[in-house]
């Protein structure tokens, strides 16, 4: 099973293809994705790369963490599982109907 890596401090111009190419020097890249803002479509400056094996993932961490990529020192480490968002749904409006109650 592969290992998912977090890649941070990316320039906003970095593409998923750039990440794939960068990490492929350390082994087989299953997937590479730069995370984008839903509304604007602009990069959020971080992404995820999934390597084919734990050994390849560790080699990528050792070879790239803190190294310069397009003018910035990037962060590369093992991705943590997505945390559950708290707070129960909906928010905002209370139930019921708008308008006046005295008709």
C-alpha cells in the first residue's frame, strides 16, 4: 500500500503536474494534487502526493523536505488523516417561518 504525503509552502503557480514530476525522481507516483480554492480555483499553496510504497515515500521526504522548489523551501511529511469537523450541521438560521405571527 502506498503512503500519502503532505506538501506545503508551494508557490501558487505550482501545478499538480509539477508535483508529479518533482516526486517521480523518488519512485512511482500514484497521484499528485495541488489543492485549490473551490470558489476561485486558485491554489491554496499545498497539496498531496501518494507514492507507490512506504520506502519511496520516505525517500521523497528525506530528499525534498526543506529543499528549494521554485524559490521556496517546501515542507514534505506524512499526511495525517483528515480530522472530523465538529459542530453539527446547518448553522445560521433557526427553524420556523419568517413573517409575523399575528394574522
